[in-house]
């Protein structure tokens, strides 16, 4: 009986040791997806002088395809009007972070959202 209990507890420990790096890598890939889409929309917005609704819907569709819930993705920019050439344009994307880790080994709370920030100079020509 004692050996069976110890084996069951040991199995869970081994399972945590195996799964933790896999979950960490998945978390990293989701974070990278948000940052890549932030860079993409920032570069597209430079030629338009602002972030358009079509750009936002395209990035939301990309992130939804990656597994994020579409209604909780927030895309904001530093302006709602067209910026002239050589003016700074900032784009921010936040998406909810999925709780992947079965056990928090560090004791530090994980962030609740993924965050991406991109800045570029406007290239809009009228």
C-alpha cells in the first residue's frame, strides 16, 4: 500500500517536471505571436498614417486563429487621426494570458495579459 501511494505521488512529480517546460514554451510562443502581430500592424500603419479598422480586424483574425478569444483582444494606438510624415506612431496590443501552469514554482504571480508595443515614424504621404 505504501509503495503504491509513493509511486502515485512520484508519477505526479514526474508529470509536473515533464509538462512544465512544455507549458513554458507554449506560453512563450503565444507571447511571441502577440509581439509579431504588433510589429506587423505597426509597419502597416506607418504607410497609412494611422491604425485603420481593417488592420485591427486583420490582426484580431490572426490572433483568433492562434487561439486567443477575439472579443478580449485590445488594439489601441497613440492617435485616431492621420499622422503626417515623420511623426511618431505607437501601437499597443493586449490579449488575455491563458493560465497554463499546473504549479507555480517561483511563487510570483504570472501576468494576466500578453502585451505588445510597437512604435514607428509615420510614412504617410498625402
